[in-house]
């Protein structure tokens, strides 16, 4: 297993973002109907990590600045055949460590309520959840905002 830090426009990071997009389209088909829901736009603003197994990119996570003290965790994805091996947890540990080194004190995320396994992981990792909200832009799907103090 190798994890490398990349700019969000790295070809493997972009490929994993496209795979995440397809995963989310399957989870919530209404997203595919909305041409504004594109996970491969504005990738240059993301600092990403890619997890490789046997030189194959199997997982990603990224961060981008919200403010001087706060970053957003984005593009969290592990290919389905590699889930259940703790890779997402490892990616979170690495990105949170990187965020602290970059001076961030807080991390925020947004997650679809339909992504139950992901929400379970985020809870175990110490993220605090907002109340469920309704997306006005993406078919009225429910989502939560998540927050964590990085110490």
C-alpha cells in the first residue's frame, strides 16, 4: 500500500472522482439528471491523497480551504472491491494529519444520508453531525453537514 499527495488535477485523482461520481449516481439517480452535479470540476483547488494497492489507484480523499482555520474534506472514495479493509480510515488519518500540518483547526464535510456505511465511519472518526437537511438543488435528497476539531 502506498499513499501519495497530489494536486486535485492528477490523472488518478480525477479518475477516482469520476468513479465516486458514478457511485453517487447509483446511490441517488436524481443526481445524474442535474448537470451541475459534477465531481471533476474545480479539482485544482483540492490537495488530494491517492491510495494505491499494487500500483493501482483504489482510494482518494482531498481537502480544500474554506477559511484560514477551516478546511473541507472532499472526494472521499474507495473502490467497492477494496472496501472493508480500513482504507478509508487510513485516508482520513492521513488527510487530517496533513490538514493540521497546513494549519487547519477544523474540518467540515457534507454527506448524503443514503450513504449509511460512510456515515457510520464518520461517526467512529469523531465527526459531529448537523440535523438532516434537504437539498434544494439535487432532487430534495437528505444530507448532513459534519464537523470535527483537529487536535
